[in-house]
C-alpha cells in the first residue's frame, strides 16, 4: 500500500516560511532563503515550465519525491495562497485533494492537476487520495497546520526534511503544536549537500 | 582567538528538554529520549565518574567538544537545576561563568570546575570566560534563553546540533525567540550515525 508522506524545506530553527506569509507572499518575508537550494534545480524548473537548470544530487532528491507522489492532500490556506500564484499547468501533475469547509466543483488544470475539494475531513481526504495514487504515495503538501493534523491523527508514514543552514528567527513553524504524544522516528537516510541536508525518517508505529 | 560555541542535543521538532523541566527533572518529561545517544558513551560516562562505555564515532564527537572547551557560560536557571544534581566533580572540568543578578562567592568544586557568578551581563561573562579559556573555546552551556541571548547579541561563532530522530511534541524549545534578525549559517560538517545526526555550523558575520 502507498505511504502517506510529507516533504518540506525547513530552517534550522524550524520555520518553513517567513513572517507575513499569505496570498502573493506564499513563502513569507525572507522565506526564499529556506528554499533557495531548490529554485535552480532542473526538476523544480521543469515543474514551473522552465527549461534548463542544475542536475546534481539535490535534483535527484527532488525528482525522487515528484516521481513517488501519486496524489496530494493540501490545506485550504495553502490552496488559497497557491490559487493566485500557481502557473497553468501547476507543478503537481497529479490529483490534489483540498481540505475545506466550502463545497466547490473540481477545478481541472492542465498537465494532470485536478483540485478536488473535500469537506468531510482528513480521513476522507486520505481515502480519496490513496484511491487516486494507486501504487504511488500520498504527499501531504502543507501547510504546517495540515501536516500537524496528519501527524496527530497517526496517519503519517514517512517524512523528509530539507534542512537549510539559516536561523530565520520568525515565521511559520512546521512543528508548532505542543502537546502531541511523543513520536519515535527511524532515521532512514541522510544526504548532505553544500546548501542543504536532506533527512528522511519513518514514523515508528506502536503495534 | 577562541570561538564562542554551543553544542546541544535537539529533537527534530526543536526541543532540548521535555515539558515540566526544572530542578530534579532537568531534562523534563521524556527529555532523556532526545539525549539517549550520549548516555552510554565512554566520554560522557567518564565525565560522570563512571567507567566503561562505548567508543564509537558519537564518542569521538562528544570528546571533541569536551577537548576544545576551555570555559563555560551558563544561565542561572540551568545552574539552579544542576546545583542539586551534578556530581562532585561536576562534568565541566573547567571554569564556569554563571549569569545571575545575585552576588555570590565563587563555588569551587573538584576536578577543575569553579563556578563564578557574573552580575554585570553577557559581555562581561564572555570576557571573563575568554580570559579563562586561553586558546580553547568558550561554550555557552545553556539553557535555551541564554543561548538565544548570545545569538541575538551576535556573540556566537559556531554551533553544533545533535539532531535526535524524535518528535517530542512539547517541552523547552531551543530556538524560541521569534523576531531576531535572519542569520546565515555556513554548514561546516555533517556526521550521521544510527541514533543521531551531528550538524555543525559557523555563523556568517556581516562585515
């Protein structure tokens, strides 16, 4: 069965975006600095319909995540921020299930991305995403609140963090919900490259 | 000249101790799980006046930090928590400068550890610690608030994080002071071992 994963860039002090993040400022003030390792990679540029770019170890890691992902689940705020900014075709190239309280017809974009709006909760979203993903994985795209919901619900199987060498000091924290149970992780891979450290973990589930 | 460093174990979600940390519960609830990679190392055990222990790559990293440190600076709360718990000789084996508002005569312990109480601020503490450290480095021992003070004041040269594969969910956050300036780091070393990932960074200082 496919895994439920997330894959996020994070500063050493735990931020995935800078302060004042919102529509037309999706990464927040200074948030580009967390993710700058990715912007000149061929795989990332190709997803933005741009040609060229670097084909290094970071690009392999980036490609790997695109290749294994068969469907996405996304929070409404991330969708709202992206709706005004994503190109067409959007970078997902796969079905995207958006968690929301508002009914809306599916929004079909070019390149294989269809946004389906799910109003009956995260379990339903996962079920629909699994069915759409086939043998591939379901990636929780974000934002941080949505990822935390899946962690708390015990639905996450694996996570990859791209740790950026910067202290951002403020912004949107990935792990900002104290009070969850302690969750053991099994570190499955560490790939270090000059601008980022890619850390992969599996969630250790109690029997 | 010697460097000002810190060296801390941290969970993937950014905690250096669990919730309810305090005297007689210095690591907080579950906080042992952040630091468990260290407890059976020969170097750590030797500092607790225990014999035996593992001599692996983690032990080399641990030894390296002990060897390079010529003096410590410590916050008052960390001192208060440790005063009731440290063995004699304490694990420092070097002069320790404690930041406090209360005058107190130096407290001389066995094995080279003398606690000197500094009431005139962090710059004064660094000056005294540098003088005591000679060619060796000054290590900011903690806690988190004290480390943040040194980061904000631009006094930190290097940091090492021992990243533990666990989501603690709650506790004492190492980087818990939003609003600092963004600080660029140069990643200088990554050593991965089965139970922990050792990440070393230099602070990039503006000219």
